[in-house]
């Protein structure tokens, strides 16, 4: 019986209805959908000069995409990167932190270019600074009842189950709730200028999943300094609480007379709580980091921070083969779903050689992983110290299994005068 002819390679022919441009870096054809009668997608239309003489150029507002040269004027009016009127709650760099030019390193070589002695000295500094820190965090792995049936559906494979565990209900279908989406960089967001918060004097809860590196520090400063500090300076109290006190004042006074003063709220907090899933410590930035004072107290500065945040990627980079999604099937699924885009990997930003540097050969895989975790822990401890100084009770804890996400640490914080989580409804 004659052997069947071998199947052609996937790179031999483009998929019908998809772009015919061959992406040399990926060793395959582009998989973007093309318009009817066209061979190339918009991004690769320049490769079809024999079919279309129109020239595509880089957009002057954002060189990450292209536009037909003869439609540039029209495109500039609707480009998503165009300059737009700034809202009242936009204040340039309000959450950026102070910029000290004398502390920002000008030229720092990659980790791979450091001498063995220099790197060993950095590791010794890290280990000394980390002495006494609790590296064993408490497990607080929970699951919402709404996901119970889906999580236990036998039809779901490992990838689908992991995806469900990472989900947060963002549809907000409650009838009487009001939701407003603000399209603004956290670095420039002034919460007390948002009309709803300014008018109602509402306390806020900050929730983030995942806030990549520097975004965590910007968010903390936005909540704790920009919003909380400004409200406390005006000695304001939330409108909802004032109304409640007006209606129940007689009852509260009666309770106080009985000696139960602890049941009477003495002070309200503009920030009622903070919950942030941490990730991508290799994307942190010394200027924006909220834990500078903590680092300085340990005899560390911008240079050490720079290398620690780079080495933090050792905790996750190269370890993905030990997790569930490392199977060839999962890899194939990711390639199919994320053909031409970058996305979070294992709950964090995709780590590149440029961000982490090549790890030295004299360290074992386990040693690199341990050093990476210490770097993350030290950076996070600076955030914990910052929140403590600002009147909060912070904590670091695991919120999911590392097989679901290697970036599985949660930062929580409550104002010091708040009830403990066990006594809060």
C-alpha cells in the first residue's frame, strides 16, 4: 500500500481569507482577516504595491500603526492617539512622585554584563536587606459561589478551568448601581476632581488585577496621597454617612451613653480599602516607587533598586514549564489566540531579555528563582511600609495557586481605625 503524501507545511500557503504576508520572524503567514477581494491586511497592504499603488506610512501620532498617505489628514482627526481635551480630573504627573535627578542612574549595564563579583555583592545586599522578612505568606484562596458550577463542569479542561479562576465579574448588572469608566493614565488621575466623588464625598475601595509594576505604585499614591490626604485636609465626611447619622443620631447617642462608644464611628476614611494583585516587578520604576524611604533606611538606593527589579523576573521567567499551561496543546492554543499581540503571561507582563537580562551561569535554576522571589518580596515590603506610614494596616497574602498564576500575591490594606475583616460585614 502506497504511503500517503506528506501534508504541506503550514507556512507553504496562507489560510483562505487571511493575510498573504509572510512574517519572517514567526516563520508563518500573518493571520489577520483581509477585506473581500484583498490579499493583504491593512498593516501589510504596503507589500501589495502590484495590486494597490497607494502608499502606507507610519502614523505620526503613534508609529505602532500605519495609514494610507492620501488619508492622513482624515485619519489624524479620528486616531485614538490624537490629543484630546483634558478632563478636570487630569493633573499632569500628580501621582508620579518627586523626581530627583541626582538619584536616577544614567548608564546602567545589563545584568549579563555585570562581573561575577559585582553580582555577588548585589545578592549579598539583597539577602541582608531581606533578613527578618516573612517569605511564607498566608494562603487566602477563595472562590465566588457564582463560579462554582462552571469550575466543576467536567467538560472544562485545564486551560478553561484556569481561565475561569482568573475571571472577575465586570458586567455589573445590579440595577441601582452607577458605573463610570475613566480613560486616563493613573499617573495623571486626581480622584477628588471626579464629579461624583467630589459631590457625594464618597469613600473609595481600590481594586486592581493585575497592576503591572509601576502602575501599582501610581495607584497607591493616587488613593493614599491624592484622594485620602486631600479629603482629610478638608476634614470631610462622606455624604452617605452624614445622612445616616442625621437619621439615627438619637439612637447613636443612646448607645454612647451606655458605654459602648466603640460602636460609634469616630472617624471615616476616604479610602475604605485596597486590594491589588501584584505582578511584573521588573516593570517598576525608582521615580514612581512608593517605598524609597524603606530602601534608603536599608542603605539601598536607585542603583540597587534597578538591579533588584530586573532580577525579580527570575522568580517567574523560565519556570513556566513546571505549570499546567506548559503543555504543547496549551502552547498551540496561545499561539492561535494571540497571533499578533502581546498579552499578560501567567498573570503578568511578558518578560523579555531586555527587561530581565541574561541570568548568570554560576547560579542554579532554584537559586535564581529564590533570588527573584526575594527581590519581589523586598519591593513589596517597601509598599507595605509606605501604607503603614499612611495610616493603613497592609498585608501580603497568596490569593491563588501558583499553577493558576505564578504572580499570585495579593496586597490588601484597611485604614487603621476600621474594624478587622472578621468583624466587618
